């Protein structure tokens, strides 16, 4: 699936405003695209670059002319791409976790030279939050008074890491989670349909990138089925069952984060089903007691489990033994499951 600029209209007024300015040739010179992971920040930035450089003369970007293709690949001679770990300055080190001032200085130097193709110069500054404070400060003047026909597009999922002086000089564009129907369409175009698509969309929380990632991540779905069958056990589960389970998982500490995320998503889905009548508990393949739970449990029952998951997360962060945390969590779930 190749997203186009028009599909970004769904994002609302802010983005639509930007798109019409772009179409009318009066785009502001500095933009800051923010949003959660997978909301299309980089895609939008590259599409804007294509639109500025496209040579089709018609609806821009056409997506098929040489300028569009090169811009999309970040290979256009008039597009300068800055990102963490890919030094722009000739003598830059590759293993840096920050974007150093040298890269910004080099970018400013490039912007001061003539464009090669003459239409416009576009700077795509990905991972903008990785700029050092010195790098950010060195960017201020260019953001304020960029050379003619130069467009600087900052992209970050963490705008809080930027200096307010940088933020205030850019036009802000916040990308939101995409509507489920839209993400479903994207998956359908990839040949993923039906229940398989619906599950992935539910799990992706409006992130197209995450939905696509999940579509190809069979390992995750195996783990999800496994975790759900371990925690949502049939009534009558005893202590010895729990100890056996925790024992079989003790070497899998690396998967602790995934495990807790899966439990949260499952509880979320059950709560949805219980209180908004959305979806059906049967689909989750739950044993009878947990089906009854998801049909009849009160808010306090849900809260008890959700709190247990977040306590487990905190304990793991403070390095409490994984197996101990897991056992405690399994006991809480067993206690709840045996009530229904
Ligand atoms: Zn084009």
C-alpha cells in the first residue's frame, strides 16, 4: 500500500490546513511533525518533500516522476536527510546516539548553496529529539530566516525533548491515531482480511505501522495465545498449577514487557465487551469461568487485575525477581478466575 497525501486529510483540520497551503504553494518554511509511533510522521514528511519537488505539473506529488521517486527514497539531490546514527558531517561518527551540532552546521552550509534542480530545498530532520541542545540552538536562526525556497521539516515522537525556542519557530502538525476502519483498509490492501485483520487492528491502537508490523509477526501471536491460556485458566486452578507455569517461564524474563502488554490488551478487550457491548468474549477463546467474568464482572474486579499488572510492571522496573513477580500475578488471576 502506498499512502498518498490525500489520505492524511482524515487526520483533521490541522493537517488539512497544511495540505492546502502546500497545494497553493504557500507552505511555511519550518514544520514540526509529531505523533505516536506508527502514525505516519516520516511518510507525511517525505510526501511533503515530493510535493515540493514534483515535476509533473499536475496534481502533486504525482508519485511517479523522477523527482517524486528520489524524494520518497530520500535520495533527491535537493533533499537533505538528517537522522540519528547517519552522520551528515563528512567526518561524523556513525555510532552516535545524538544528532550533533556538526550535522546541523553542515545542513546550514548545504542550505546556503544553490539547489541542484532549482525548485526547492527540503531538509528532513528525523529523530529531531536526538539533537543536542547545542545542535538545537544552532538551528534557531535558520528556522527563523531560512534561505529562500528552503523547507525544514522536523519529525519527532518526543517533542518534549525539544527546546521551546525550536518548537515555537515551527508550524506544529500533530498526527493522531488512525481510525480502525482506515487501518483495516490498509491491511486489506496488503491482503490481510477478516478476523485476522480485526485482531491486529485492535492490538495496534490506531498505529498503521504497528498493525503492519503485527501482520507479519507470527511469533507475537503465538506468545499472545500462550499468555492468555496461562493467565485465564479454567476454574479450579490450584497453587501447584501456578508454580508449574511460573517455573516454565522463569527463563523468559526478556519477554516480561510483552507478557504484561498482552494481559493489559486482553483485559481492555474484556472491559470493552462488558461495558460497551463491543466484540464478543467467545472470540477470545476463554474458558467458561472467564467468559462469565467478562460478561458479569464489576468495575472493581477489572481494576483489581489491571492494578496487579501495573504493580508487576513497577516491581520489574525495580528489579524484583521475575519469577516471584510472575507467581504473584498468576495468583491474583487464579483467585479472580476461581470466583466465577
Ligand atoms: Zn512527481
